């Protein structure tokens, strides 16, 4: 496949109309949709916007490569656009962008187009390429520029490729030259389409200028190419990783490693190569973690609050399967108990399974918080800290215990880093587990349990005694928190609070408020699509049934695409509806018998009235949210104009 096969004449815009980034994305998506390369203009535009949120695709020097890999793309295609007077596309160098190569890539197994896109990405890095494109007057002249720089690339490849005829002479020539330093590198971007290969080209060009050999492994959407061998890594002076997603890192144990975002491989390649040659890098120490997220682990460290939040979310995300599986089985067991009695074997099996799963909540939370901080050696002491907390200090004590275990393991690593090599193997098998468990257990026994058992008891007593307007307000607050960021930190904070109360006291009212708060957003949007059809696109209206089902199942994520495309109208609408729903369950003291399940918990509720008020809360909240959304939302044509 050649670049011309992807770069379509009908997709060329030699006089781009957009004057800002928002309009540019809309115009690009409209062009792809107009010529039938994507099924949904809105979905493709959402994909372009989502990619920009990960980091601007405007690379500086007047060029941008907006791109999206999506199921809505029918076939791969590249759109060329030129804005004669430039526009602000939030470029990395702060300057206006004039040249755009927009890429539409299908989200499937067929990645034959990726190598062609990689070639185009590298071509953009060549001196003179962008300047020549600024001067073209027709699609044919665009192709001429492509041909010109493709020919240059082919000459370079021929000059630097070992063929069967020249291998001997090349080897003889190299043997007479002084050996060069070798640098190895890994590049990766979230979509693996453009930036991965541009960073590769940038690093290779910087190495050529510096007179150093380099081998660059690319982790693209078509898999790993040019994979580094053990011999490559052994002989390398340093390793450069420019990646915005997970890459394999254990292999670099003991090497000097520079970790940077993929954009630095494009914009700051000379600086990175210079640092590698000077040895200006930290030595990487593997913790038997096969992959690390270098998008979050670059030389520019996170703030302490970002780190704490990330560690907490690691614990909660690993805890959720236990909540969902155990909670729904518990709810089903209560249903069978009602009709078959507590001596029924079906009730016994389901109840035991659900209860066993729920008993893991605090240990799993604490264990994976600890593992996020101290890697695998911290998992065991963290889980034991959580188990200790579950006997008294509760959810909060377990959360604290996870952080304690993680930082204790990091402390042990620090004090044992200079041990003789002969005892290095004892660390993971003896020192970390024994010393880590002992120190974590002592801190839990002497400090965390005594303090947080009292705090936990006081909080639980306060919650048990809440009534009237206080309970209504707390229910409204929890409901609104579930809708504000739909799976983000505020949503997770509300859910974690309700789970903590549920596991510590068995009180289900706050769990009910959280549940109806999470159910309202997708249902409200589905209702709005039904009641206000002219406010939604055909593609949005197609999601009605899906959103009804997701909402009834307590899966809020169906509302996210709507909130992302028009947050100013969607988020206030569903947040108000969720707050009303949470207030209703608070007012009528509705209790959820399980921490997950949506309408599937209704048969397990203690009375018919409880189930009816739960449904009333969801219905009223969803209707209010839908009516407000119908009032606030713009028509599709108003969004484009």
C-alpha cells in the first residue's frame, strides 16, 4: 500500500475554513463523513477530541496530525488540509498550525495501512516537506511533494540497507572504523498510529547528526517492530523511552534509562540523544513489573496528591469485581430466601459465595493500594493490613493500612539496596515478605487499629443516628456526586464512602442513594432522546435502548459520550436529577441489600414499599434530568453553526 492509496484527492482541503480547534475538528469529521469514510461524523469527531485530550497532535513547526482509531471508520484514509493564514491548534511550540494530515483508522485486526501511515509520519519530520506543502495549488501538486520526499526516503533506505550483494564490503568497511556508541530506544503512543513513528524518525535523525548508532523499537497499533534484543540492550550506552502507554521495562534492569513522553521524541530528540551520550540518566531497577505506564512516570514527577489518588484508584479498581460479583449474588440469595426460606440450598450457596466475595473487599483494597506504591512485594503485607482493619478499623483503616504497607516496603528497599550481591536473591523470597509483614503488622496493631477503630465507631454511630433533613441532604449529595464526573474521582469518592458504610455497618441507605444516582444519567439521556428528538442526532438516538439497559443495570458509562460532547448542558441536567433521586431514597430511608445490581436488587429488598420508593426515586430523577436536558441542549445544527 502506497501513501497515495490512503491520501485521497476528495479529502483534500487546500483552503481550510475553520478558525479554531473546535471548528477544525468538526470540519475534518464532516469531510470524512461526507465522502463515506466514516459511519458517524459525531462518533469520529468524539474520537478526535478524545485523542487531543491525551496531548495535542499539533507538533509545532506548523503541522498537526489529528487522528482517531474507531469502529465508526469504514476504511483507512488520510485527509490533507491547509489553512493559509494558520489557526491556533494548541501546538507544542505555541505557534499557529498551517498543515493538517488527519488520519482515520479502523479499529480492527487489519493493520496493513499502519506501515504506510508510519512512512507518512516520518516524512513529516523531513526538512522542507511542510514548507513545500504550503506552496501547493492543487491535489496533484500535493502528490508531487509526496513523491519527491518518498524518493528521498527510498534513496536513504537503499544507501543504509545491507543487501546480499554488499554485506561483505559493508562488514569490511565497518571493521576498519572505530566502533560507535549505541543507544537503544522505545517509542509508543496511545493509538500507535502517528506519534510512535514520528518519535522514531526524530530519534534516528538526532542520532545521525550526533554520529551515534541507534536502534528504535516501535510499539505501534500493528504490534512491536524492530524489537530490541538482549544483545542490543547489553551493548547500549543508555535507553531512551518516549512513550505515552505501557511498555515492557524489566529488560532494562541496571541500564541508564531516560523516560519521557512521546512528544519529546519528536520535539526534543537532539536533547534526549545528547543526554544519553553523556550518561545523564538514572539507573533503572526492575521490580519484576513487566510493564509500567510512562505516560505517568516521566522525569517530571507527579504531585503528591496525584500519586495518592492514583494509588487509591488502583485499590478501588481491583476491589470492584468483588463488589459487583459478591453484591449481585447476595441480592439473588435474599430473593431465594424470601420464596424458599433460609434453609434452601440455593440460598445457602449464593449467600455463602456472595458473603465470601464481600469479605475480600478491604483486604483487596489495601493490598492493591500497597502494590501501587511498593510493587509486588507490598501486595501481601497490604492485604494482611486490610484483613486486620476489617476486624475493627473498617474501610478507612484498611485504606490507611494499604498506604502504610506500601511505604514500609519502599523503606525496606531503600535500606537494603546496598546489600552484597550474594544475598540479593533473599530480598523477594525472605526479607521483603517477613520484614514487610512484621513492620506493617506492628504499625497496624499499635497505631492504626487503636485510632481508627474509635474513629470508625464514631462515624458509624453518627450515620446510624442521621435522620430527617440531614439524611435527605446527604442522599442528595451522594446522588449528585455519582453524576458529576461519571466514573471519575468524585464518583469514585461517593461510591467508596457508601461501600465503606455498607461493609462496616450494613446500612444500605447510602448505598441506595449512590445506586440511584448512578442509574439516573443514562436513563435521563435515553428519555431526553425520546422526548426531544430534534435535539439529538440520529446516531445519538440509536443509543436509547442501550442507555435504558445500562441505567437500569447501574452502569453510568453510557452517559459519558453525551457528557463529553456537550458537558455544559448534560452534566448539570443529570446531576440535578441524580441529586433528587438520592434525596428521595434518603427521605424514605430506602435500603439497598447489596452494593451493586441496579433494578436487580429490587426483589431482594425488605418490603414492597422499599422497592417502589427506589423505583420512584429513579423515575423522578430521570424525568427531571431529561426535562432539564431537553431545555438546555442545543440542536445539532446549532452546535455546528
